[in-house]
């Protein structure tokens, strides 16, 4: 039963991961480009980089080994749709930042003159890019009046930390494939009642206990690091979404949780000793 559940779960994660990748292609294009360390837009369908060493300074990936067409098929479900590269997306961000500044300017003025139809039209024309305009606030406050250099800085902020993102994703995927093979073998040997004939497999099973946790943490890293600098994609930058809770309160809460669960762990261990 454990082998059956493990195999079903591992296969389900593959399907759900594939669906997540397709969704991210529609709404988080920079995350997909960062995961692939894809600096330039490739002709469709794009290949999937199995291995490579991202060069952040020179904006290229060295020693790249690709599986042709694979990324295009997974991310777009087609052979004709392009996946934009990092450099192209940065240029798009520059345009959206400029539009966002216009929306921000109109919004500030509308607070003083709510009946101004010209300002309303200006805001409505660029409303979808307001979040991009807020990216400038990190480099120039107020947003209006930012220089070209500051806009370029804000656009560069949309690039996630490519190298850790690239490797975290590949290790996560590698572990996922390992789980499928592991549980497939476990299911086969269990069905044949021959598990005990493979003591090496039992040793691998024990050593593999931390791997699902590692895969989960890598998945969270890819999800959260890959969407930076956004708390809400295209709407709210992370640095504007910080909590008002003080650092001391966060530390007190964290220490409280650690102490509480440590006491529970000790109590549980003592209880089983008594039994």
C-alpha cells in the first residue's frame, strides 16, 4: 500500500508540476526565463537546458546542454509559440515602467481633482502598468521624474537570482524523477513479494528519507525566488509589501514556536520510554 501510494503521489506531482509550468508561462514569464537561464529569445519551440552554468555578469549560459523542443512543448503546448528571454522581458519592463509612471502621476493628481476627465483617461490607459511604475520607488521617490538610469535599474530588478533558481529547479526535477523510479521499483518488488531480496534497496530507502523534504524546500525556493521582485505579480513589489510587525515580535514568535515544539518532542520521547 505504501509503494502504491508513493507511486501515485510521485506521478501526480509530475502532472501538477507540468501544469504549474504551463500556467507560469502565461503569467510569470520572467520566472520561466530565469529557471531556464534563457537570456535570449529562442525560435519556437525552445529547448530545455538539462545542464549549464549561468554567467550572470555576461548574461549567457556556459556549457549548456539542451533537449530540443522540450521546453516549448511543456511551457506552451505548441511548436510555434515563442518563450521570451530575459533580455526581451527587461525591455518590455522598461516600457511598462514608463507607462506605470504616467498612471502613478495621474492617480496622485486625481486625489486632488477627482472630476478631471483627462486625468481619468490617462490613468485608465496605463492602469495595468501601475505596479511596474511602483518599482521605480526603490530608486527614486517620488516615482514621477525618474531618470532613464533609474528606470533601467528598476527594469533590471525584474530579473530574479538566476543561478540559484536554475540549479534549484533542476535538482527538484531530478529528485521528482528519482521518486517515480524508486516507488515504481518498490511497487514491483512488493507485488512480487521480493523486497527482502534487495537489501541494497532498503538501504537506499532509509538514506532517501530526507529527500522529499529537500524537494519541497527547493520547490518553495523556485516559487518564491522566481517571482521576485513581486509580492503580487505585476501589481505589488515585494519591498512595498513588507509587514508592519517589528523584528522583535517576529523573533519572539519564532523562539516561542521552537521552545513549544521542543518541549513536545521531549515529552513524546519520555512518554514512549515509559511505555
